[in-house]
């Protein structure tokens, strides 16, 4: 068992929204590893970061991604930093992975770069740019297709992802 589609990209790009739309259009289930982590840990991702630190969160995330890749056959959305782990990137090899991309101005519009995002708590624009500089090549490395989300509706992004993967709606 493996996912039909895996979505990767930065926080706020719309992985959850587009993932749910893709699942509906393809007649399959939707799963988000961030939701899995929150359910298993009984606390928010921000709380995990504050209480245990980023490295502890990344270990939890790595296990959640491994389990989801092995146990879900629908649309799967990964947290923005999941691709940082080389083992996770290796597991994504051979999967249908869509990298949803956006520029910093779009990120500001969508997320407000707010404090609920623990990695963006101080100087959000600068932090977002630095995160993307560190991660963009990793998203591109694992991607089967790249779909720009800037200025597009969730429906438009969903159509573009289906087209890029040459998948037909159910």
C-alpha cells in the first residue's frame, strides 16, 4: 500500500485544502501527517516545539510520515519540514509527489506569517525566506510535479495537480 498522491511544500501553501479536494475528485481518502501527530500526541505542533524542541518534533514527524506512507492509499499531505529528513526523502522516491510552491508575498497573504507557526515567530518574512532557501531544493528533489499556487484558487491548483500527474477524476 502506498499513497496515490503525496503533497509537499511550505506551511500555508494549501496542502490540506488541495489534498482534500484531490481526494474528493479521485474518490479516495485524505490524510495529513500533521493531523496524525496532533492526534497521537494530544497537543499542537506548536506545543511540541515549545515543550520539546524542533529535533524532538522532527523525530515524531519522521515516524508519522513513515507510518502514513506505509498505511494510506489515498492523498497524503506532509508537514512543511518533513522533507528535511534524508530517510523520508528516500521513502518518497518512486511516489507520486506534488510540490505545491508559492512565493513569499503569497505566503504573507495566506498565513499572515502568524505566531501560530513556531518557526516564524521572529521576523516572519525573513524566516520564511530562509526556510524556503533551505528547503526548496529538497521539495524539488522529491517532486514528480511542481504546481505553482500563486494567484490560483484551490480548485485551480487541484486541476493543475491532476493534469501534471495525468490523473483522471473518479
